[in-house]
């Protein structure tokens, strides 16, 4: 992999995302979430703030990356990409880098309201790490979902059940379902790992070290599998564009 | 078949395409079934009012987005230009989409509250706040294509519109006498929430008034969106 095309694609993606007002929309929705967090009573537990993060800010890249790929496909970007030195891996990694960065920025903005002034220097580092994992996982998930989607409607049809699976672990997060049953029902859901990681970042004492290992290990495993899958699928898309 | 029915059939075929409709209806049925089971088992009874209102708020803008995507797709593919030279007046096309959206969302809302019975109100008291809430879908349906240029912008805009409706849920969790509580009335969805809560408290008159206020508020927002949408269409045609 050559770093120069990747860097150029990252810069190009940033320009496209700005042109498509993705940053504006994210700023608006982040501001709304920040307002909601600011209105929470001071006694609101970390579970509430982390649940708000899972609702959108921690997975903001999934929808946007999918929409952007659909748009680029309609505009003929994959065939154009095929005649440049950039590889399909550059294409995927550029999106992974930019949208993960967007996830971290949005999440930290909300965090700054929830924990102002920052209570510990470790909080920022932990939350950056957790958001990097949730952001990367959601971006590669979006890339896989959109790779074979025919239209935005098709994408929505796929995204609905996925979002339910990701958000159902909120039941365990708030203690509605707990103990072994929570792990049986939600252990395989990426949402459960995301919530454990975010909760650890906000309040390390609320999560056991085994749960932390599970959360980051599972997210890393899923991200690696989905990234590999996304690379295969998008390589095929670019290949079709050249034929 | 009249042109209007043809368009309605085309819209339904578009929504059915790619398994969107079966997936969404399947999920809707599952949500109602899960809520009905929780209710039947008597589980978390102190949360029933909150759960019911959250369920109602949760799906309204989403359904509107589905219809909005239809219009954005038409704009992308040029079908909207074909519609403009068809015998169908543009106002009828818009009215059809609004009518289908309200019919689908309002009837599902009614089915949901009657099936789950987490909040037990007479049907006549459910109708006004649910009608007002169903206009959230109509507003989304028209505002998304009125303001977005393509699918990515449609997606981003929907997030903002969705939050504008969902923010009403905060009203269920904040102190009612907090200084910022009236700020939530900037979203007409909060008016429907207040209407349902008033009916629950037995304040029938207040319930109807809040619902009526919400209806007027939504209609004003929809009127603005229709103006923007038509201006945009006229701009494309020029």
C-alpha cells in the first residue's frame, strides 16, 4: 500500500464530506445531543450518557459512509478510482479514517458537556479509545452493508434490523435484563460490546476487567472480519467498474 | 386505472422493492408484540406510559423518511421530471404522498396503542394526539426532499429532523417545573406528548387543546416545507 494515494483520498473524502454537509449535519445533531446531555440532572448516571452516545454519536459513521458510497457509485467514482494509483483498500481505509475521526470528535464534544470540567486526565484518553473502536466498527459495518445494496431503500431495509440488534443491549445496560441471560441474549451483539467499552471509559469502576477485555477484543475481532469483508466486496465493485 | 391510483401502486411497488416494506412491517409487528407481551405479563408497569410514548415517537419520523427517500430517488433518477409532464397535477401527487403517509402511520399508531394497552384511553381521545404525531411523518416526507440535494444530504437532514421530533421524549424525564421545560414546546411532538399525559391525568379539555395546538403547529411547519419543495421544483423546471 502506498501512503500518498491514501493521504490524497483522505483529503478528498474530507472535501466531499464537507461538500455533502456531513460535518454540518453532524455538528447540528451533536449540538442537539449536547443540549440533551446538559439538561440531564447532575445525578444522571454514566449509563445514561453512554446510552445517548450509542444512539448515534458513537456509530455516526455507519449511515453516512453507506450514503456516501451509494452517491459515489451513482456518480461513477469506482470506475474513475480504478484508473488511478489508489487501490480499493485505499478507498476503504480513507473512509475508515475520516469517519472514525468524525465519531471521536462528535463523541468527545458530547463528553465535554457531560463531564465538564473533566474530572480526570484518563477520561479523555479512555473515551477516545472507546470511540475509536465503536467508530471503526460502525464504519466497516456500513461499508459491508452498502457494498451490495442496490439503493438507499435497500440499505434502509438492511439497516433497520441491524440497528435493532445493536440497540437491544440497552436493556442490559439499564439493568432491565441482567446476569447470564443478558450475556446469552446480547453477548454477540456489537452494541453490547460498545456499551461496555463506553461505560468503562466513562466510569471504569462500573465494568469488570473481563468485560473490558470482551468489549475491546470483540470489537477488534468484528472490525477485522468486517474490514476484510468490506475490502473483498469493494474490490469487486471497483473491478466491475473497470470492465 | 386512474393516474393517481397508478402512482399509488408505483409508490407501493417502490417501497416493496428490496424487501423494505416486509422488513419494516415485520419489525413493527415485532415491536407491538413485544410491548403487548410486556403489558400482558405486567412487567415494568411503572414504565408503561413512558414506553408507550417512546414507541409512538420512535417510528413516526422513520416512516416519513421512507416516503421521503422515494421522492429523493425520483429526483435522482429524473422520474420527478416525468411526473411534471404527466396529466397528474403536482398538488395531487403531493396530496397522495401525504395521504398515504398519514393513513399508514396513523393506523399503525392506533393499532399499536389498542394492541399494547400500556396507556388505556378511549379511542376518541387517542385520535387527536396520534393524528398530530402522524404529521411528523408528513413533515419529514416533504422537508427531506425540499432541503436535500442527494441521498447523503437526505440522510444527514433526516437525523436532524428525527431528533427534532424525538426531543419530545425528554419531557418524560425532566422535572416538569424546570425553567427549560417550556423550551421543549418548540417541537410540536411535545404538544402531543402533553396531550396524551393530560388525557391520562383525566384533563380531557387540556388533552384536546394540546392536540389541537400540535396539529396547528405541524400544519404550519408542513406548509413552510411545501412552499420550499414547490419552489425547488419550480427552480428545476425553469
